[in-house]
C-alpha cells in the first residue's frame, strides 16, 4: 500500500478523468458527451476573410469517422484515448477535404469565399464501450455579413449600400434557403415634407417598421402589435408557429418540426431570447442573429422597430446584395435594375414601383399572423411614399410635428456611428419624436456573436436534462457538484492512507 501513501491531489484528478468525468473543459460547448444527440456547429467568416486554424474539441471516449470523401479519422490503439480533436480552417465551397493525418488530426485547407457560400463536413461518433450509441456532428462554415433597417427605414444592405426605402406594406428583407425575414412598414403622416435622401436623390414621405416575421428553419416567428387598439400600448405579441408565447429570461427553443404534420422531428431550428433594454434576439441554427428593437411612440400610438441582422448568409431581399453595376439590390429572380437613372422620376419608378412590388409579400408567401378578416393587403398603401410630394398628410390621421436640428442633435448625441447618427437626426427632425435617439442607443449597445467563433444551436443541459449553462452529461454534474465529488474522493483517499499506515 506504499503506492496509496504517494497519491496526491493530481492523482485524484487523474482518477476523476479515468472514471469518465471530464476533469477539464467540462463547460466547453464543443466537448461532446457520449451517448449524445446529433448536433451542428457553425463557424462564420467575413467575405474574403482568411481564417486561421481553429481547434474543434471532441470527446476522448468516442470513435470518430470523418465522412466527407477525404478519408477516415478513426481511433487506434488499445484504449479510448485517441481522436482528441481536429484542426480546421474555413474552407471555400470547392475545397476537397484532405485525408486524416497520422496523428489523429485532419486539416481542411481553404479560405472564406464570397458572401453566402457555404461548406460543411460531418463526423459520426460511436461510444467506445457501446458502438451502438452513435451521433453525428455537422460542422458548417459559412461566409456572412450584417445588414439592417432602422428609423424611417434607413436600410444597409449586407454588402454595405445604405439607402432609404419608405414604401408602406410587407416586404421580404432577407432570405436564403434556411432563413427568411419579412418586415411590415407603416406610413407616418408628417406636417413637413422630409429632406431629400442623399443616396437616391428622391424626396418622399416616410414610414417605420411596425412588425417583423421570420422563417427560421421549419419554425415561423412573428413579432407584431395586438390588433386590438386598446391592447397595443401593452406591448408587442410574440408568436411561434401562430401560437402566442411569453418570452421569459430562460428564452424559447425553436424545435424543428415536419413541414407536413408539424410533429417534432428532432433537432433545433434556433432560439429566441431577451437582449438588453427590451430588444429581442432570434438566432437560427447557424448562428445568424436577428435583433429587433421595439419602442412605443405615444403620439400616433404605434410600436416601431429597428431590425438588425448579424452573421447572415442571406443575399436576397430589400437588404440583399447589390449586383455589380446596379444601384439597388436585385429582384427576386436575380435581375439587376442597372445603374442609377438620371431622371428622378425613373429612380422613383425603379425603387418604389418595380423593386417594391417585386419584394412585396403575397398572402401565399406571407409569414405574418393576421386577425380575422385581414391579410397583407390590409397593410399595403400603394401610393406611399409619394414622389416629390406636396403633402405628407393622411386622411383621418394627425400629422406629427417636426423638431429643430438642435433638438434632434441633442436627442441623438449618444449615437456614435456617424451614419446612424445622421439617420437618427433625420428621424427626429422629420417626426419630432425624440425617442428615436433612445432606440438607436439600444441598437448600438447590442453586442453580436461576431465572426470567427463556433456556435451550436443545441440547448445546454444540466441535471435532469433541463436547460442551463453547460452541455450536459457527466460534465454538467461535475461542474455543479464538483466540490462534493472531490470531498468524497478526498475522504476515500484519507481512509485508504489511514488503513495503509503501520
């Protein structure tokens, strides 16, 4: 028993690891407990960005098979201790994955390509002690950017073009094969005619975002006001697949479901969670973040929204990519409207007739929830925005009064980005509503995930399978009860030491 007397704390920790309880990195979301459910990790890169090598940690108690035609990554030796990790770089879509290296690591070569391009590879893991227990890990690399619309909608496309889009109705803002975002824009009657937009050269009336809807995988999420005017002041209504839900601090998991039956099929479409200052964040399975900043405007009694999208691969919509040689994003069929016309009237026709109508949603394509007797036409005002208007009044509505530039500058003083600050000043001057400054500040405070990090849509688990701050399995138990486990091991150690003493 001399060996027992020589054991110390490091040896005890080694014993912990040998018992299958991770002694390090138990909170690492890339540490895979076995048995496990299928999972996906997503890595976002900026267009043209070269990504340095990044480790993917895998569970040491698993046999891994590398599935994409570049060979296998399988364990060898006499025990379940190899295949500890992979080293990868973000590949271009046409990169052929290289075979596994002899040391149990694989390098996937390449750099990020154009916005929207994607690549992925998969691994299948089997439990070392029970090969029947398997799960599949999918690692997705996608080239992303950010865009958004705020105030009297000032839009920034995902490739950085900033322009005003003031139509009234419901439109597709962004979409790709797994995500679609639609916005509802509502006309705002103003006592003065707004300033000419610097980019388009068009003088027109204004609108604001008043609702947003999104298709996130197989889930449909809407954030819109209660159709009952008496209830509007109480807040926006959040629905998932048409059902009213309450967003708590725990957030909401969007479970994947069958398109035909609606039954759960396993997997996760994303999450909805609270952000600071009343903002709401919708995240899809790839880490794309849709952030909505709602604020109530007491004058006209409406909720208005800022809508920002981070780490998106989507390239189509009113916030979509502007084709080379064009002045506004492409039409749904990819057609470019060409360079900016010399004539202001032609610019208006291109932007507010051809372009607006092309991206206007229909009853068939709408993602919104409607009260009985209403549809997308209920929110459409074809004449808006008027071209070179003589008036921005609307029948039956009270026009909002303007503010001076000094008042607007004071309301927007805390906005640091020069483009957004100019937009904020414009909004306050035209509408007289100083609350725009606060909504811009809320938008400014949000910190996105950012590119160059791994994201997993799997909800973290703790004891009993409940959502928590840990991937789950024995690692979660260890994290929560580590001191009891160590105390028990210490007692055992002391008892053994006492027993072995002369």
